[in-house]
């Protein structure tokens, strides 16, 4: 391919509002995103907007989100029930004879039921969860679809540039892409468990590319085609580099409240809660030592022991939530991925020729694939176990 100078990228951002965060802008599934693409890249929009891919992506994305919520809900409820059962059981000896018999009986029965339900939900909802499995399988499909779309830009940039402005040539390219897409679907749909195993076990990168890599293209580009290629590069920069960096920024944001959608704030909240429990346990033990040494207030000593047990159980519950939700792993993953994407974006922008830009794009696809593997592995290993 001929060497060309690359013009500075345009600065028109992806459409946004001041409302809730929108997702999947990189796939242009929303009407506003499609209108933006047609306005900014009129000769490229027919390739960027891929309705056949959208029709497959959206149901998988919906099912993945629903399965994720279901699995997390089961896991969290299981921990709460198990924690209640342990708290009630630890308090029973101390409360014996101090509360009405009917209340003591009800507490014992309630603790037993909570414990049984907690074990049941943990086993069938959070530990060996069909919901978690469905989430990971559907999420694998959505991310591979995303990679198919962006990889098609990275692998066929020159072909796209030659087709821009040529209706017949673009139609032929779109027909070829549809055949690539059908081959991808045949390989993945109905085979997701096998594909998940293949991706998780892929230590050599053999599964990176969602479509076949073309042979090297050494044909020179005409001046108009070289200008088209600049727009392809600019679209890739926005839809891959900037979108992925922006998504990491969103996931790493600090929030006023605690939400599972903000792992950094969630990890901080878990850390503070665990510190309070451990510190409280230490203070209770100091108080017990003081009571014993002074030989006073012996009637409160059993309650202090119970408080220490409860604080330890709360710390155990916090650890169980952490192990199920894994916010610290999420923060580390997003920090690493954002740093990698920023480095590659800067290298992409600084590259003086086509070969340098394509190399950065291909490496970005490899990094994106490895990040997906890390995500799948992290959550496959996550367990809601008290």
C-alpha cells in the first residue's frame, strides 16, 4: 500500500446528552448515533451502520443484562439469608429465657428457614447458576459481534476506502461482509458453550479474529481513495479508541452513592465497611478485656462477646459480596485496559503512515480480545458463597 500523510482527525464528538449514560454507541444501534454517522461520514455510513448485526446483537444484549441481574440478585439474597441465619443462631443461647418462648421459637424457625433458603439460592442461583452461565454466554456473543464490526474496519480499511463514493463497489463490499457475517453466525450461534471454552482456553491468540484476515494489500491508493482512508481511520479512532476509553472512564467514575455499576465506589464502600467491622471487633475485645480485668459489669460481658461474633460475621458477609461482585478485579481490569487503549490511540495518532496506523488498529483488536477474556474469566470464577 502506498505511503500517505495522514490529516489531523476531525473533532466532532459522538452524539450525547446530559441524561443517563447510553451504551453501544460504537455499534451505532441508536437512531441518534446512526444520524450522526450519516452526517459526519456520508460515504462511509452504509458500512458503519450494519442493521443485520444490530438485529442479532440486541436480543443477546437484552438477555445478557437480564441474566446478569437475575444471577446477582439470587447471589445477594443468598448471602443475606445465610448471614441472618448465622446471626440468629449465635444470639439464641444468650437470648434463651430472656425473651418470650413464642418469639424464641419463631426466631429459631426463621433462622433455620433462612439458612436452608440461603444454601438453596447460593447453590442454584449464585454458585452453580444457570443465570450466570447464560449471562457469560450471551455477553460472549455480544462482544464478539462488537469485535466483528470493528475488526472489519481494521482488516478491510483499504477496501472500504476504495468503495466509498462508488455505489456499485460499496454494494459488492457490503454483500461480501454479509457473507462473512453469516459465516461468523454459523460458527457461534448454537455453539456458544464450545466457543466460550475455546476463548477461555485460547492462550495463543488463535481465536482473536472474528472474521478471516485478508491477504496483504499492496495495491496503491488513488489520491481520492487515500483521502477516504483518512476518514476510515478517523471513524475507527472514534468508535474503537475513544469509545472504549470513554467506557472505562464511566466504569471508573466516583459516585455519590454505592452502585454495582460503579466498581470503584463499590470497592471503596466494601473496604470501609470491612475496616469498620474489623476495628469494631478489636474495640469489643479490648472492652471485654477491660471488663474481665476490672471485675465489673460482668452482666454485659456475654453481650460484648456476641457483638464481636456479629461484627466478624458482618465482615464475612462483606467478603462474600466482594467475592461475588469482584469490584476490585473490575477496577484493575478497567485501569489496565484504559491505559493500553490510550497508549495505542496515541501511537495511532502519531503514526506517519498507513502501515503504522493499521498496526496500532490490529493491536487494539488484540488488546480488546484479551480484555474480554479477562472479563469472562473473572466472572466465571466469581462465587456468592458465605
